[in-house]
């Protein structure tokens, strides 16, 4: 049991990229897997202080001692992939792509752009959903291009299932970096059709990777103090508010307004709602919970590992509401630490 799965407990943008990078180092992972497509961006701050946003690569690709794995459940936009490889300076030997990962082509992106999905459900129009449809349609008239058939990817092609199995047999740790959040699952979320094109649970990410449930040691659920949804008509968001209110609550002197990584549109935001998190806990059974963006309720703790009384009280309120301990806290893009003591008593 040497697999840890990072999942989102709300509607995405919970800070999974930072958490994946943190745990890949903490657990000395040999490989980090990124599943899904280019319809979500994960942010990480490197040791050099530089901010990286990845839509395809796992955030730990910035670490030279880890393999970056794109399994058969990946949907790859080649332009984005090669841009990220250049930015992260990933050596060729550090990237492994499964032969049956799917390539997102221009026609898939165009189909989504010509649809009403952005207006009706807030789609990012990345082509990921259309790529999933093509794969499932199994229509010889619309042949899916797999990674094994793409000349530009030949040096990266590897049976990732066998690779990961061998790493696990050797006692190595693997981190699976899930994308988006539980509330966006087309199978398990209560908000269909306001969802994404793939399941966003730990079981779904594991399936896309090709590993067994018996391999799993940790399910790490990431939540945020003020949940978000993408811009537009993206579905129900309980306790919805605005960024001016969040900024005022936090006491920040500068606006905390957030933009989506994939489309650069202003995110919708809400005060904490326990119900979607409890549903995510019920389905995923996480053994570790990370609470990010705690500084949004008290900006005096921004990028600090010392919590104010109000921050402690907020953690207690969330713990009581979801009936689960909070194990790690994030107070900034680069700050994540384990908690204990009175907020978990």
C-alpha cells in the first residue's frame, strides 16, 4: 500500500497542486501521476520562489528526482504539454506517457467552442470533454489519436501500468494528483449537469491510473475555506458571496479576487458549506484532510504557520460541521503545514 491520492472536496481550485507537490516530497514519492485533461490548472511555488501553473503535468514535475506519469486516463493537448515541459525543464527521461493516453486535437476544441457548453454549464472549452466522448463513442469515422500514434511523443511512451507496478513492488511511493473537485463529478455529484466530463473521486482517479484499490495507503482530501466555482452559469453554489465581501472578512488591504487558471475568468466564490464536503467524505473516505486558504478568513496569518485565535475557532467550526479532523493547513500559495493541538481536540 504505497499510493496516495489527492482529491478535491468541493468544486475544484482547492489547492491540490500545492498539496500534491508537498506530499510527493514528504512521502519521498518516486513518481507522481496526473490524470485528466487540460481543463484545470494546478499551481505550485518552486524552491526558487517561481510560480508554476500546470494544466497537464503533475506539479512535482519541477522536482528532478521524480518521474512524471501521464497514464491511460490522460487527455493531452500537445501545445500545452510541450510548453509546460519547457517551463519546468523536465528531462526527457523523467516523463512517461501511456500508449493509450488520448490526444486532444483542434477539432475537439472547436466543437466545444461552437457548442453552448460555456453558457449552459460554464465549460472551459478545452476539448477534454469532447475527447472523452470520442473515446467512448468507438466510432471508426472519428478515430481517436492515442499517444502511441503521435510521433512527437515516441520518446516518452511507456507502459505506465507496468512501470508503476514495478515501483510499488520495489517499495516506492506513488502520488496520484487528481483534478477538479467532488462536486463536479458527473457520476457522484448531486449537481448534474453542472459538472465535468470525468469522475472526480479517488476511485475514478485510481481507475484512470490503472492501479488497484489494494495499493492505496492515503486518500488526501483538499478543501478550501471559501469554495469557488468557475465563472458563468456553472451551477449551484451554496452561501454564494462576492470577492469584495471575502476581502473585507479577511482584513486584506488588497483584493483577493481569483481568476481561473485555464480561462482567466473571475471565479464565483462562497462562504464555507459543509454539505458538499460531507458528501465527498462519504464517497471517498479520506484519512487526511487539508484546509487551504485559511488566510481568507484572517489575512494576518497569510503565509504564516502561527494561527490566530479566530483561525483556530474557524477550524473548530469546520471540524464540527464535517465531523472530521483537519490535519494540514494552508495559509498561502507556498505555505502548508501539519496542525494539532486545540483545533483538533
